[in-house]
C-alpha cells in the first residue's frame, strides 16, 4: 500500500469509526478528562503550559486532547488557542461536538500553518496511522517555534501488540459471535489503518532524522492499553454486554497500577 492509499484507508475508516470511537475506547469528554489530558501533557513537558502558548493537536480524532485541553487551559487567564487538525471530517464533527475548536481538516504531514506559528504540539495515538513518520515529525518541527516541544503519547509497541493478540485470542471464544460481512470489513479496515509499531529506540531515530535533537521516550500504560483493547473487542462482538461493564473504572484502575508500578518496571 503506497502513501496515498494509506491516507485514503485512514480517512475512510476514521470517518466510519468516529460513530463508535468514544464508546469503544471508554472516552468521556468532561472536566475530569480535561484535567487528565492537561496533567499528562504537563508531566511529560516537565512544566506547565505557559500563558498565551498556541497548542496544536494534529490527528485530534474525536477531541479527547483538543477539547480537554481547551476546557482546562481556557479557564486560565490569557490562555492561547488549542488547534485541532484531522484528516477525517467525521472525527472533526465529533471533536467540535465535544467542545474542541478551532478545527482544521488537513493531512498531518502537510499542515496549512506558517513556520514557527505553534508553541506546543501534542498527539495521542496518531503517528502509527501516518505513512511517513519522519515526514510528519519534520512537518510538526517546521510549524514549531524555536524552543517549542512535541509531546507524543500512546503509540503501539511490540510488547503491547504481542500481549494484546493473546488477550484477543482468549476473548473471542468467550464472546461467541461471528461478525457479519459488513462488520468484518470494518475490522479488517481497522487493521489496515494501523501502519506502524514502534520501539522507543526506533521512534527516537525517526525523531532525530526529522531534525529533533532533544528526544526522550519511555514505555508506559501497558495495563491500561490492554483494558482498552478488551473494551474495543467486547464492544465489537457483544455491545449490550460491553455497555454493562465499567470500562472507565477499569481503565482508571489500570492507569493507577501503570503509574505506580508497571511504568517504572517497563522503563527500567
């Protein structure tokens, strides 16, 4: 699949997935989620987002980060805008409904923004959908002002892929429902839209190839990712059962275990 085909697959799939994305990934758009989004970004930055800074969220999806940051940063006097960008018109509609804005429909590797016009780039689960990772990172660097930062979160790793595959194989016999032809088509489209798996070393090399010199990467959220994998699969096979299970509570508990124990072990 060439780059143009990969972009077309991702646009088509995400225009479809936007209808159920939040439910299957246990996403809620509220002040609590906004505080978590901001806390995650500021923890990784090592300092608070500064007054007046322009924040860019390329590949904003349904707006968990863009709307969440807008909600929390907007309460600070003098806060700058949070600009959401996505290839999918469907995702942008959902992001707008969640409170994100301003929003632009664009390819994350060809942003309609001036060089040096952004103070901070934040992304969540985006790079693995992009055909040319180095080109995307270089484009984000182009629009970044000198001294600005890029925060990349929630990209798939080989370890999560392996353990996720084991989890899915264990769940499918328990769920006992064959997919319809249409459902199976979209499940295959989901696989086709996921283009990369990253190790920290490999992604670090790609960031340096894009021109970044201060690159710091670590492994995190292993258990939380598996909980959300289970949520995605159960919602796809047994939606009525899935809606009775407390996925957000399970995700929060998994994040606590990750933050207190597993993130430290996996990064050591």
